[in-house]
C-alpha cells in the first residue's frame, strides 16, 4: 500500500470544525515540509562536514553569542532542549576543538561556552553550505512566497514553555 502524505489524509468527519480541520491540515503540511527539509539538511551536513544538524544548531547559537560566550542554561533555552541534552551535544564539539566550556565568571555554579577560532572558521564554512542548501530546497517557492510564508508564520503567537 503506498504511503500517503500525512497532510492529505482524511480527518474524521465528526468532532472537528471547518476551521480546526484547516488548522490541522496546515500544521501537518508544515510538519511534513520541515521534517523532509531537516532530513535533507542532516544528510548534507553529515556528508560534507561530518556533523549532525543538532551540533550545527549548537554552533550557530554559539556563533551568535556575545564575545564572552553564553551560559549553558541560556543555550538550552535557545535550543529548546534540556541542560543535559546541551551537554551531550556540546561535549563532542569541545573534544573536536570547535568550542570551549568554562566556569562562569559571575557564578561559579554555572558554565559558559563559546566557539574557538577554529570552530568559528569551520562553522562559517558550514553555514555557507547550509544557506545554499536551504535556498535550493526552497527553490521551487518564489522569493515573494517565501517572504509571505515568513510573514504568515510570524503571526503565530509562540510562547516559551
């Protein structure tokens, strides 16, 4: 039996309003599109740079951090993952000399992380490839429509949990 696209499967006829059905279809379409793009980007990053998308995301956040680095607790909030997950993803980046971790100057109980010069150089190369790949994946969508998607998604009120 062929696999159907989750966003095109029928929703139960009863129990949902027309607006809820429309919202669910939009949600499923966004999930499908982002899931497929994430798989492509994960594969390309691993092939070209030997790095996972999760580690790339950590590097991107460290790249945007202030010069002194970012607290690991703040990094976990930015990435929307647990502190333990940040530590797990960060450890190989430290081992490979992309990043360093040190005690926070203002609070010895906390730690900060920042990119090394090598990490910065390597990340910039990855980021250039990543930007090109995202552009390729969104290539069938006009620039005008990409801007419209960005504007529409910006209307969704998201709250930190």
